[in-house]
């Protein structure tokens, strides 16, 4: 990872904003509407930022939105980068490195995911308690720069237990059903076969998607605290007798829009108390 390029991108962003963001938000497919809730926004297209790739996926706006959410300065990625787009994992996780260089220590990752656990239903919000990297790839492979993190980072608490408990409390206060489970990262872009979903059930997966895990690995390598939320957008292959499509993902995330917005906004409001 090129530290000079990280600092160049960080400086470029800093020059365009007048407050230091405290929380980073990565918004997945169909979930970018949260960035529209940010007050006094500064919007920067990825294509303008040194070192940033370009998001190519439908439902991803492809810009940073920096401003205030519930009184807390935040930086939101309205759309992310994926391994399946042909980007290397250094590129996929580059924005996380830039967030850390900007001083962000807490990150919220969101995604749309398929239900591997049959007890989950489309429209459920699932708190990610842990993950399984099922790709054989890792963004930390290669030489390690100790200025960015240790050679062998601990992943025992990839998702902060304290932030998980805060999320549970917030959901309870909102009378919002919040499911919990393990997220599996597959590379995509093809959806899984029914046989692959049966395998993921056997190894302990509850939901599956094509993102999030590389960003979390790098965030933890950089010493950031992470909380993760999946919007269950569809039942994975073989659970129901129907084909899978990205259109269904977008339709489901639109349906749970208000629940998702109220939950994450209240979570950030509680971050404000925690970080003050």
C-alpha cells in the first residue's frame, strides 16, 4: 500500500472540508440513501480523488459525502468497490486507509446480503457478529508497512463487542427487530449455487455477500473499531425455488429504507455520546 498516495488523497479531501469526520460509513447496494440524510454535505466524486477507483455497480452513486449526521461529523462512501469489478484488494480497501489517515477511528459497514440461514427473511436487518472469508484472498497479503498496522493483526473481535451491544440497545429502544449472524464473503459476481449455499450453512454462515470483509480486515489492521449491518435482500440459492437478481436486492433495500435509516441514524447519535 502506497502511504504517499494515501496521504495525497487524505490531503485532497481535507482541503475541501472544514471539520474532521469522526465516523466512516460504507454504504452498500441500495443503501446509499443514508448519505442523503447528511446535513451541510460536501460531495466529492471518486473520480476526482487521487488513488480512488470508480464504482461501476448499479445502486452505487460513487461519491464521498462529508457532513453532519445527528450532530456528528461523518464521512460516507455512497457506493463501494468490489473485488469482482476487477480491482485489486489494495484498491478495494484504499478508502479505508484514507479514512484512517483523516483521523477516523470508528467505521460502520453495511451491505445487502443473501440469507443462508433459512430463519432469516428478506427485509431483515442483521447485526454482523463475525465473518468468514471464503475467497482465499486477503488484502494484507504482501509486504507489511508497520506504519499502517502490525504484520499479523488479531481478528478475534473483528466487529467491536461494545459497538454490537450499542446496536442491540438502539434497536431495542426503537422496537426494531434486529437479527444477528455470521457474514460470508464470496468473490462474486456470480451468485452461489445451491450446493455452495448448503456448504456455507454447514460451516456456520448466516448470510452471504460479495463485499465488506476486506474493508473490515484493513480497518482492524489500522486499529479502527467496526460495526457491521447486513440488509437481507433475498434468500440464497436453493432455499426458495426462484432465480436470483440484482433487481431484487435493490427492491428489498428500498422497502426497508425507513427502518434502515432510523436505525443507523440513531446508532450514530449514540456514537456521538460515546465519542465526546
